[in-house]
């Protein structure tokens, strides 16, 4: 069993960040959770925290990074900053989705090289909502930008789904996103939106989904559950 120093435990519970184990927990960080007004979801605070943690871990080593995520969705641009940080990291980044991977959270999950979903996690994709104001031309400009971001979102889903669903099309994804499409864990995996359902708490130390253990996922790569031979104990213990 892994041994944790008191400083590690304090850092994990206070900051949701455990550098010694290359592990990050990403959830709502705003005080709204304390005021009873609901979760803040993907926002500037989540993005800032995640970027700092990822940049630190990436600069220290190219060893795998493990991200535990509970994400109800939120701001698109802050979410795409998280997405980019995962894709641009040279490390193999594992994403473990707990409870919710909905809206922007479902897009972020597609950035991970290995995508693990817990048995009772809910996955939801949709077009999202926009609140536009200003002059007519300003509204028109932002509406055009929204069209571009929707098309990018469809392409992100498509790039991950096509390995499991060869006949999937952008048009079909657009139909799925025209309303809240909700999947349970089994349906998310069957649709190619997650790699497998977590069977044990240390799955991320025992398996990987890409062609090789340290590879970054690339478009066209088939995602399968492959076992790390003789190495998971070392990874689990941080060796």
C-alpha cells in the first residue's frame, strides 16, 4: 500500500492536488457550493487551478498524469483552456469521470488519452446555451462565433466516436446535440465517448487505452483496454 506524508494529505484535501502522485482532482471551486446556490462548474477558477497544476506536472516530468473529474459543465472558453492543456501536455493523461461528465464536462473528457468513467456517472451532450446582448452587429458577430464553436464541438465528439461507431456522422452528432442527450456509463462507452467503466479504484495504474502505454491519443487511433504488464504496482506506489 502507498505511504502518504502528512503534507501530502493536507495538500490533497486543501488544494485537490497531489504532485507526488501526479494526481489532480477537478470539481467546482466557487463559493456558490457553500451558499447553497448550486455548483459553479467550469469557470475561471477551475481553469486557473487546472492550468497551474498541469503546467507544474508537465515541467517536472513526462510521466502519466491522473485527473479525477466531477464536472457539470459551464463556460465554454474556460473549458477549452482545460481541453487544450490536456492535449498539449506531452504526458499520457488519464481522465476518470465521477458523478457528472455533462455539457462542457463531456467535451473535456474527450481530451484525455485514456477516458475512464465510473459506473454511476452521467454523461450528457448538447449544444449549450448563449446569452447575447449589445448592438445588432455585436450580437451577429458573437452568433457567428457560436456557430464556429458548435462545429468544433461536433468534430471533437466525432474524432473520438468514429473508432467505435464507424458510421457516425457529423449530422448525427448535431442531432444528438440539438437537445440534452443523456447516457449512462454503459451507453457512453458503447458510443465511443469513454473507453471503459471503472472496475477498481486503481484501474488507472493497471490499464491504458492508446496504442502504447505512454502514447498520446491521436485521431484514428483505436481505443482499447490494454493492461500494463508488471508495471502497475510501481506506478501505484509512485516509483
